[in-house]
C-alpha cells in the first residue's frame, strides 16, 4: 500500500496543475529555498483533512488559494487529489484504489470527494482513523515537529502513541459518552425542577376538584328541580296543542289529495319530456351522421385533386427528361468527333518526336565529354585548395593557441588574485556567520521561553474562563429561579387580592354589606384574626360560622346595616358590637388547665393574633388546641365545658358533641388573608432584590468574561505570531548552519583551486616558448600552395569558355524537343477526358429512361385510382341524400311533441295555483299554533341546553329514581361552610387514591343530595321554584369553580407519572453511561499499555543501534488515568550522561525523534511517511545513519522526503525538482541522473534540476472547477 499520485491545482504557489506520480521506496523532493517544496507537504496534509490553518502556515484556510502575481491573476479555488493504492486493505473500504479530493473556494466553502463521489469531512477522518495516516498522525513529520515531539509538552507525543495503539476511537467515544453524561445530568436536574412544580400543581388541582365536587352536587339537585318544573309546564302546553293538531291533520289530508293530482300531471309531463329528449337525441345523431358523411366526401374529393396534380407533375417530368436525352446525345456525338481529330494530331506529333530523338542523343554525348574534362580539372583544383585551407587553418590554430596561452596566463594571474581575495572573504564571513548564529540561537531560546509563558498564561486564562462561565450559568439559573418565584408570588397575591376585594367565601349578606361599605362596619372576624399555618385549620374549625361575623363600631351601625339587609332582601348576617365586647366574661379560665398543661398545645386565644383581644376571648375563650383526637377525647371528660380542637380540625366537647371529617385546605382559609398577603409582599421584595443583585453580578461577570475572552484571543494571536517567528528562526538557524558548512567547504575548495592555478600557469609558459619555429615553417608552405592554385584556376576557365560556345545551339534543340513532349502529353489527356465524359452521358441517358418508365407506370396506376374514387364519391352522395331525408322527418316529430308538452304544462300550472290558494288558507290556522309550539320548543331547548335533558324522549321518573337519598355524612358535608379547611394531604403521594373524573362523580354520589325533590304525583310548582332559588343562592355562595379541574388533575397526574418514570430512566441512563466510560477506559488502557511497551522496546533497540554505547528509555508518568499520563523520553548518546532531552544537540534530537518514529512504525507501520527537511540539522555521519534507516524501512513503507542534503538525495529512488522560474509560481519536474555520485559534486541545486530534467509536470488549465465526476 502506498501513495501513487498527487494532483495539485491552485494550492499556494501551484498556479498550474501539477501531477506527481510516486513509486514505492524513497522519493525526494528537492529545490532551492523559497521555491515551494514544503507546499507539497502542505498539500498532502490538507488533502488528508487538516483543518488548522496555522499548521498550513496560513492565517485562514482561504489563504491556501493561489493569490496571483504581477503576471497572473488570483485563482478562485484550490484543489488537491490524493490517490492511495489500498492493496493491503488497511483502509476500511472495498476499493483497491482510493482517491481523496478536497476543494476550497474563496467564499470559504469546501467540498470533499471520495473516489469522485461527494462526501463529508467526517467520512475522510473516519477512513483514516487509527491507521496512522491521518492529517495529524505520525505519517507527516516536519522539522519543527521534532522539537514538539521532544518538548516538555507531551500532547503531540501522546497523539502518536494513541494513533499507534488505535485508541483514538476509544477516546472519541469516551468524550462523546462523557458529553452524553453531562447532558443526562442537566436533563435530570431539569426533570427534578419540573416534578417539584407539577407536584404543587397536582395538589392545587386536587383542592379544586373537591370544591367542584360540591358544586356538582348542588348542580345535580338544581337540575332535577328545574327539569321537574319544566316537565310540568311542558305537559300543560302539550294538552292545549292536541286539538289544534287534529284540525291541521285534516287540512293536511286535503292538501295531500291535491298534491297527488298534481303529481300525476307532472308524471305525464315528465313522460312527454322523456320522449321529446329521446327524439331530440335521435335528431342530433342523424345530424352527426350527415356531418360525418360530408367529411368522407370531402376527403375523397381532396385525394382526387391531389392525384390529378401529381399526374400533371409526372407528365411534365417525362417531357423534361425527353428534351434532356436529346441534348445529351448531341453532346456525345460532338465529343466522339473531337476524339477523332485529337488522335490524328497526336500521330503527327509522335512522328516528329521520333525523328528528333537521334540528333538530341548525339549532342548530349558531346556535351558530356566536355563536362567530364571540366569536372576533372575542378577536382584537382579542389584538392589544392583544401591543402591550402588546411595549412591556413593550421597556421590560424597555432596563432590562436599562442594567443590563448597568453590569455590563459593572464586569466590564471587574475584567478590567483581572486582566490586570494575570496579566501580572505570566507575567513571573515565565517567569523561573522558564527557570531550571527550564536545570536539567533540565543533569540530562539528567548522565543521558546515566550511561547511557554504564553501557553501557560492561555491555559490559566482558559481555566479562569471556564470558572467564569460556570459562575455565569449558575447566576443565570438562580436569576431564572427567582424570577419564576416572583411570577408565582404575583399569581398567589393576585388570587388573594381578588378574594379580598370580591369577599369570596363569605355569605351573600356579608358580601353585600362589605361591598356597600356602610358607616361603622369595620371588617369581618376573618379579617381581624390571624394565626400560624400550623394552627389555622384548628382555629378556623373552632370559629365555625363566626369567621363571617361583621365587626361594627356600635349599636347604631348594626341597626343601619340590618336595615339595609331587610330593605334589599339580602338575607341575614351576624354582627359583633365592639362597644359591648369588652363586657364579656369568659365562663372558663385558663388556670383551670394548669394540671394538664403538658398535654395541650395552648389556649386558642394565646395562639391567635387579633387587633382586639376582647374579640378573641369572646369567640375562643373556651377553645383549647390539642395535638390529636385521642388527647381531645381524654381531656373532654375532665373538662366538659371546654371545646378541645385538634390540629386536624376535629372538635370534642364533653364527648357528647363531636365534629370532624373532610374540610377545605388551610391554604384556602379566609382567616389571615391580609397577613398572608403582607408576607407574600415581603417575600416578593426579597426575591426582586435578589434578582437585581443577580443581574448586577451577571453584568459584571459577563464584562469580565468578555475581557478575559479578548485577552485569551490576543494572547493566542501573540502565541501564534511568536510560534511562527520561532519556526522561522529554527529554519534560519538550520539554513545558517548549512551555509556555514558550505562556507567551510568553499574555503577548502578555494585553497585547492589556488594551488592548481599556479601549476597550470607554469605549464603554459613552457608551451609558448616552443611555438615560434613551428609557425615560420607553416607560413613558407602556405605561399607555394597559393601559386599552384592560381595556375589551375586559369586552365579551368579556358575549358568552361569552350563549353559555353558549343552549348548555345544545343539548348535551343532541347527546348523544342521538350515542348513537343508536352504537346503529346496534353493531347493524350484531352482524349482520355472526352472518353470519360461520353461514359457519364451514356449513364445519365440510361438513368433518365428508367425514371421515365417508372413515371409512366405511376400515371397508368393513378388512372385506375381516379375511377375507383369517383365511384365511391357517387355512393357517398346517395347515402347523404337518404340521411338528410331522415333528419327532416325526425325534426317534424320533435316539433309536434314540443307543442303537446306545452299544452299539458299549462294545465299543470293552473292546478298548482289552485293548491297554493288552499295552502294560504291553511296557513292562517297554523299561525294559531305557532306561538304555542314556540313556547314548547323554547322550553325543550332551554332544558336541553342547561341540563342535557330531552323533555320529549327522556323519562322524568328515571331521573327521580336515579337521585337516591344520600348519607347523613354527605348532607352534613353539603351544609358545612364553604371555607372550612380541607384535610387533603399536602404530599403528592396521597393523590394517587384521590383520582376521579366527571363521569365517575356523576355516577356515584354527586346527585345523592336531590333526596328532597318531591314526588311527581304530589308536584308543587311554587315550592319547586322556591327550592330552585335556594339552590342557586348556594351555588353563588360557592363562588367561581374550575370545572376542568377533574380533567386537568388527571392530565397533570399522568404527566407527573411520566416525569417520574423519565427521571428513573435518566438515573438508569446515568448509571449505564458511567459503566460505559469505565469499560472504555479499561479497554483503552489495556490496549495502550501493550503498545507502549512494544514501542519502548523498539525505541531502545533503534536508539542504541544509532549511537554506540548509548542508553535510552520511555517512561510513563504516574497518574490515576493512564490515558492522560505524560510520556517522558530519556536519551544518552555516545559519551554523554543521561540528561534532559532538551539539552541534546539539534542532530541528536533529530535522530532521537526518528528513533521514536520508527519504533512506532515497527509496532504499527504507516504505509507512507512524509519527512519535511528533518535532516537539516544532521552532519554527514548522522546523515548516513538517517539514510540507512530509510533504506531499511523502505521495504515496507514509502518515504517522501523534502531535503537539501546531497547524501539524502543519493539514497532516493526517484527525485522531483521544485523551481520557481516565474516569480511566485512553482514548477515541478521529474529528475533522473545516471551517476548518483554526480549529486554530491553540484553546488547549485537549481542548476542540477535543470541539467537532469526529464519531464515538466506542470500544465496550464482554466480557473474552472471540474465536476465531481472528474474531480
């Protein structure tokens, strides 16, 4: 399995499309600084799903798109495709070749494709998870990552171990499970809050259902009374209506007889109309037949017309073809005559041509002999000239060599001077470079300290930020809680305030007096007495009806109030005269209870708060509050004059008077309402102040949080910039060390070159002394050859003159001979052309004759068609005449039927008018019964609407029988005051036995109090009306009732049950999630430790193999959670003591990191590994170790190495060169070299790439994204 292909377009400096095809083994990517080598690594990392722009050396992800140069416009998108050969099935997919494509647009939108199909980033991350090949796995190693792997912060180192151990998915699952656990806890808290609120609501609804129950009992009695009264009136109206109904029935019978006669006439008219419709339909059908016949006739006439036009065209065509044939035959005869004429001319020309051929051949032989003599002379002359030229060239070479030697001596002298200056410059530069390198190393150390300080500061601020966020959430939660409490208090206060203002719960007479506010009436007893909630039920039971007593200022005020009640008939009321209350003397003194003081809670007068103590004594002086019924009955025997009241609201006096049972709840009590309202107001003020305090704290905390967030962001930006400076400085240091090394090598080469130049200059000086005599001898030989050349040129000129004189007549003869040849060829061509034209004419004549015969045959066939069609036309015309006669006859019958139907409809109209007059007379009688029926219907509807009782169908006896007398307990409960406290339990647990709905209530005992309804036989309407008024008064005194309380109670109870079940489900889910987290931790820890021990053993083995007599180890920091424990690296290279890893040299660090990397590879090898300039700090010795490891592991792992080092380049199987021939645009070429030793001899890497270039891998393409199918 290996990377087979990388396609890049528009990514960083790759403005043109680049297609890199990788092989297995080691591949190097080389090129000068700044040409874009590392952009290849960034492209690989980006295609694998890298999401951090800082890792790609950019501020934001859109910056990876090519941004343009002076000559090129910016591109609109960037795209990288990576193809992996999945031959070993390491990737979890069935494909043996996997292509991943990533594309980004300037808008920030990204697209991902897997094998040319759109996918999500998550799909790509899942594909590479735990394979060692992801964007942040150990398959991509940069120089700066060496420091990170070996730094004190072990997060990056731990990621490599986790990836090798395959526990990344476990940690992700654990994080997801933990998030679910937190969500479950929040849901559980919310569920608890909702359950508390619903429990309160269920208790409130239970109280409302009990109040509604009493209301429904009274409503049932009211229903029975009103239905009985309505039934009585209904029977009276029905008796009056019976005779009138009989008369109307007789009139109806007459009307029905008239209606029958009208129906007969209507049936007759209907039968006539049916026949008329059938006749009209028949007429329309005949008309359609006639139209269809006309269409057929028209179609045949059109066909005949078209055929005649076709015949006319064919006859014209036959005439044209006859004329064309005559013309073609004439042209054929002309061409045959021309062929005869051309053949005669050709015979004459061939005779003349044969006669001239002998003369021309003899002349050619004579001229050939002259040409041979001239050619021989020229050959001889050329030989002499060549000898002369060679001699001149030899002289020139000697002169040039002489001059060149002089120039070489001068150049060597200058070179020696330059080498002296260069040596001095290298010495000076080396000293400056060493000084600058020391400064950069110091600066790097300072930057490292700044980075560490910033990271610590950001971590601390992040922790503080989390604390502030928790504080903010807590404040918001508290504020929301208090605001909810405020809303609840407002609602409670509104209910109490409304009750106080409307005097709810008091009798009608008391409500009237309190509303009219007569002079001197101060309040009710309930308004003036208050007590604690613990005793409220007992005190209210003890007061009984006296809670509604009106407190007056004096006797006159009482008299005025009674007068108002009598005048307005508002019932009776009880008054307390405050002027006389003080005269009351209690019949029982508290001192009498001294012996049993420990068994009682206290005197009622001691447990209440009252503006007038005398009033409390008047009403409660004989009341003692005890804990329970047992104590009350025991003490009542000793003190028969005392009323003992229990906290549950039971009264015992002398054991002969006992009162108890269900009462309304204390929360609905009328006692102490104003005091309760004041307490609620105090609570409201406290909650409002709390909300304001929380709001201020929220604003302060939020401001601090925003400031801290901005500080963190600023520090993160500063950290990012500082890290970038640190990385840049690392590269500068590595480059400086490399340049310093090159400078030393250059100085050595300079000294060798100086010695060689001195030796060369001595050799040149000896050579120039031997060149003088040789040059004089060559000059003498050159002069003799020049004389011989001039003599031979004169002889050649004489021969050429003689040939020209004889060739003049020969040329004219040759011209005539060639002209005659042309004429012969032309005549032959003309004859052949004429014969071809004759063949074409004869073919055309034959084709036209065939077409004429076909046309004549078609004309003959058309004559038969005409005869057939004309016969059909005559037949169709006759049929049309028959159909037309049938149509006229049917039309006459339709007219007759219409006339007959009109006469019958006139008679029917007359009969209807007579019946309408009879109905009008009957209407007069019906008016007399209308009012009576209206009364009956109104009565029915009112009873049906108010009580859902149908007077016409339902049985009044069944309604009476269904209202059996109730028990005495129910009667006493009905007679009890509406404001009596309730004994319903406060806790929701008691609600389950109190569930009810309206149907159950109606079917049980809610109508049992109708026992006082009179029997039908002895029905008294007036008494029933009085009873109805009394029942309505009682219902009004109950006040507003929530009739939906039964259904709401049932709904809320079911909701409460569901929430309780959900809470249990959440508790179960919480336990299950904790169990899952423990299981994940156990599996991941086991798997991690197994892999850690294997990596540790491999690391020790590889490190000790690189460094003789060395030590190394990996240690896991003690921690409760092994998965979060730090991993420390211990390394002691040859000749050093074990020390902190940061104290190692750059080369030692690199080899240590490589040892760790390949130790991981032995446990879980990644199919490929990208190394970006990790060999920069290594010297030649360590480079050899580095390349040896690469070669050893390249059998199983593909290596792609970005490097400057020549020894690393020599180890590569393939090399790609990156250059930047155009500013800002990277160019990629494949490089091949025959001798690997040539690499180490080159000083200019760009020159080496250009000299060994095999293929240019960059192509110009349009800035248009391809479709996903070809991504």
